[in-house]
């Protein structure tokens, strides 16, 4: 089974299209995505983002097949907190080798992290079919989420309310997350995000965000004051590299500071703007980070500790080398 997909990110207008399909305000869906969705729909190898759940594999198998899954280390009776390796795909491959469809049912995938068990609610005949569709791009992942929200009856809870109030979000986030929603404050976070997207106001400070310019299609330079899916993708990439920022599609101070921090670490010109050189360096950093995970291995923490310093140096050298090449090409 080939796990690698297109790696295609959300494009400008995709969220608006999904909101119209769902029959809700774009600001409502943007807020819901900011709180509930993963920052990236693909990992550094262009595979759909994925978490494998061995306790789900347990309940989707029985008898000799379950015993084989347990022996392979991909099934156990109860959920174990924190038992997630950095790469879940080796587990998925073992699981589908034991039992193909139960294996796919036991993982969550893409931006919305839809559990394979919920494939019918997302509009697919099988969990494997859902996975194959999600390999096509983040747009397809988002539309699968829209279909699931409709099937679960959440669309009606995302319309016709004052979504600046946390209480208006309770029915939707409770259905989506279960009874633990309040402990994590999902309803409050959604209300805060909605105020930002609908009103352009920082709910924490009451200050108004600067007027945002939607990123034109094909724009090469991303700068402070822009908004849109290109900005969201930039934020998701920076977050994947360890920078702390909201993935909200708005290029404000937080994103500006994260871009400068990355430029500083990569030895680039520090201007807070994401042009070709910076974006190429970010892509190289993500690639190097993926390679570093492969080399260290989750089952050998001591190997990781010993190799980390050398890999960090290699990573920095790769980023500087690629950035210099791009800079030279741009000058030529």
C-alpha cells in the first residue's frame, strides 16, 4: 500500500466553498477549524497526517485475527494515554498486514483527524476508500469533514446563533469531542476564534486587528497584514518546526515573529517576510526534520540523544545551502 499522497494544501477559497456546502458562515467554519483541526493535512513525506489507535484495532477484530494483531503490537484492550510514536505509519502497515480494513478503521487521518471507523459518516464505503481520498489533498480532507458534520447533525448547531458567546458552541463541540469538551475549553476557544474571524477583534485584549489583505492567487511574497489559506499553510509549517503561534490564516505579530525566528535560525535575511527563499528554506527544514525522525527512531531514545547534535548541525547546513542556491537563482 502506497501511503504517500499529493501533499496538496488548501487553496484560497476552499474554506469558503466548504462553508457554503455546510450552510454556515465562513467565520464559523474558520473558527471550528482553528480549534478542532490539525494544522497540516500531510506530514513531511506527503502522507496524510495520521494517528494509529491500537484500542480501536482491538474492538475491530476478534478471535485469531485479534490475537495476531496483539502479537504484532498493534492492538490492546484499553486506550493508553501518550502511547503515540512520532510516526504512526509503521503501526498502520503492520495492522493492515494483519487485517486490511480493520487496520484502516483504527487510524485517524488528515486535517480533521477523522477516525477510520467513521468512514460512512464522512461519505465513504470503507475506511481504506476514505484514506485514498484524503491522499488527494487537504481540500478533499476538509470536504470529508463537512460530510461528517452533516451526518452527525452538527450543521444545525453551527447556524443562526450569536457565536461570540461560548454557550452557542456547546452543542457542536460536545457532539464532536464528547463530554470532555468543557475541560479543554473548546467552546470558549471557538468563541474567541469566531470573534477574530468575524469581527477582526482580539477577544483577549479587545484590540482590532489591522485590515487584512487576502493573499492573491500565486502570490510569492507573504507579508504582515495578509490573510488566507496561504498564510494558514505557512503557519502550519512553522508550527510543525516548533514555533508557537495560532494557525488562523492571519499574518499578524505572532506570525511575523515566528518568521523572523526561523530566518534567524536558518541564517537568512531577517525581515519577517516569507518570500521564495524563506519558503524554500522552511520546506528544506521540514524535509530535514522528517529525515531526523527516521534516523533517530522512536524505539531507540539513546540513539536519538547521541545523534541529535550532529543532526542539528546537518539540518542547519542543509537549510543554509538551499537558501543560498535559491538566492543565487533569483539574482540570475
